[in-house]
């Protein structure tokens, strides 16, 4: 299976139904004649940010930049990507890490006029059983980060009880999953079909579905943090149309596809980039349920040795960097030695296949979308060189691609590794990438240790988790792709990305002095 863009899969957006996001607009930009700044910021994105209405919980991490303008979260991403209190003013855990107590800010008002209270936060989190709210999937019963109970113990105090210990649950309440809607939306969710009901720094004042969205800064919003009176978001689904809008000055900043990065640079578009999107072969079947050979770890590792990652980056994913790491290069869990340990070697691949009982290789089938065909055809040739025959069925059927997770042994997927523990727990171990519920004592122990690691022990714990995933053959990283934002440097400072997020914070867009 492939074709799904997991670049937008965030900390708690742990389902396949990840809907793309986008923004931009064609007038009133900061560009202006000679690039002089104005009071309007025009942003170009890659899809409609509200195809299912304005409930942020319906979407994934890729919509965060849009919804950050009209909603606030219990926790926000800091400049370094770590969770910092936003609607929460402070938080604490009990000794067993099974309960988290939140203290809330005072004086917060929503679009509908309601106030932030503990009861409102409880009402929001109690929506976690709604299967339509994909960003709550991990919080629901049976989820990897299940919230067992929510209590409002005072007007400004909320206590969360977890099904299992959670040492860093604040990271799961940052961005989209932690966004809170107002009381009117809780009482009548259909109001969110027509517009946001949030407490963010901007209010939506105009919209044209599938096209443009205009936001006006709220009186209480900090002008230093949010210097533009007006934001205009507009969807450019076509990557070349989006790039042309940036080149021509119709937008001040745009999400730029990696495949168009060189064209952007040659046309004097300034670029900011950030890594963290891992191009992975995800091994769905670790038990031999759909293809018997995949039950053997040596078979999975043989496929890793069979891949010439540098050649992949040079031919299929230009601009990407080859890697055998589960985590990005900027992650504290990155292990340089893995790239050496799993360097391309057809000899080692054949030896492992023989050791596993498949000296003549074996055959299996995968399903691909048209957009991922080239990547899988590259891998097909690599596997063929060691005797493994991978048949590729190309389809444009979403149902077929979803079904492939349960019926085929692997898929090629872009996985945004914005939170190492959250993605490991919610995707690789407890989510769609492990449909047969395979257990690994080594990975389970490493995940538990990383989840409960102290700040001083976090790096070592994440590195052990990285190695456990790779050595167990649960996923086979091929390359790390970069996210790009093109911007007009005459009007804007270079926008910085928080941690390994694929989108800058809204506050990162600042005019030049």
C-alpha cells in the first residue's frame, strides 16, 4: 500500500484518514511594489483547509497552521517543537503518571462569547468517542494514548486519567489535538459547518470554499506575535500553480513541493526548509499472516540491505537524504551508526535470505497509487537483484489502498516523524501499521523506557527505541525528505519551523524591520 501522504500525520492524528490542508490568497499581500510590507499576509497552501467544516479535530497536523489562527490549544508547539502551555497555565502528574492535572488560564473568550472553564474542556475531551474526530483517535477507548476519564474538579482545574502511564502527555495535547471549541459548538456541533468557534488570535471574516479564507486579527491578540491585521489563506492544489503564485508575487509565503524546490530557487524565491518527513517502507505484516516469509526478522532486514538508498535519493527523491534511521537527523534519537550498519549490500541481503530459509527468494504483491509508482518500481528492481519478486498493482481506488494494509505485507509511505514516541506508539505499534497486533518485547520495552524517560535520559532512550525498530525490521527507512516554505525575503523574515514539524508556526511569519 502507498499513495497516502503521511507528511501531515501528527502527534495524535493517528489514522489513515488524513486530509490535506492548504492556504493562500491573491490580493493585499505584503509583497507590494518593491516588496514593502503591508498589513496583510497572504499564505499559499496545498489544499482546502476546511473540506469537512471548521471542527479542527476532524483534521491532522497539516491543518495546524490554518486552525492556529482561529483556535488555541491546551498546549502549543514551542519554537523547539516541545509542548508549552497555552490554554493550560500549568500541569502536573501523579507519581504513577496515570493522572494529569491541568490548571487553566483565566479571561479566555470564544467567538460565541463563552468562557474557558474546566467543564468546557471536559466537554471537548469527552468527544473522543466520536470516530469522525480523527485527531482524538488515540484518546478513544483502545487507543494508544487512551484517556480513561476526564473530571472538572474546579472551575479552572481538569484531571485526566489514563488507561496506561503517560509521562509526556502534554505533547499529545499540542496543536490540533489540544484545540478547544466554544460552548455553542459543544451544544450544537453543526455550527462548525459554517465557521470556527475558537479563541484564537484571528476571526474568520470571509470565505470561499475550496478557494480563499480571510482572517482579521482580534483586538486582544498580541501585535508583536501576530503583526498582520489580516491573513488570507487560499488553496492551490496544483503544485506548479502554487509555485507560480509565489514567483509572481501573488503570495507572500507558500508551501513548496520538494520536486519544485530548484525551480523556486532559480526564480529568486527565498526558501526555508525542515526535515522530518521519512520516506519509509512500512512492514505491516511481521507475523507471516499475509506472506509467510515476513514473519522472519532476517527477511525484513534482507530487504533493508537490498536498497541502495543513495541511488533512490538521486533518482526518485531528489533533494532527500538517504537514511536507515527511523527518526530524523535532527532528532535526539538519531543514530549515525545505523546508516553504516545497514548500508547497501546485496551480499548481506542474500545471506540473510538464505539463513531465513529462502535462498531462492520469494514473491509477494503490493498495491500502489499512481503517484507512488516510481518509488515502488525502484524498490522492485532492488529486491529483484536479491531474488525477491515484488508485483505492483497500481490503483486509484482509496478503498483498495486502505484494504492493502490488512492484506499485503508492506507499503511505501511518507511518515512525518514530528513526535518519535507518539508516532511509534500510535502508528507503528498500536496503529494501522501493525494490523495483526504483532508484539515485540524489545520494541515494547524500548517504547516504555522512552515514554517514561527523564529529561537527562531522553536521548539515550530514543536512540534505543530507534535501534529496536530498525533491528527488528518493523520499518525500513529509505530517505528523509524536506519540507519547504517559499517566501518573499524583501517583506518577510525567514520563517522557522518548530522542531521537525513540516509547517512553521503562525507567529514565525514576521515582517522585515
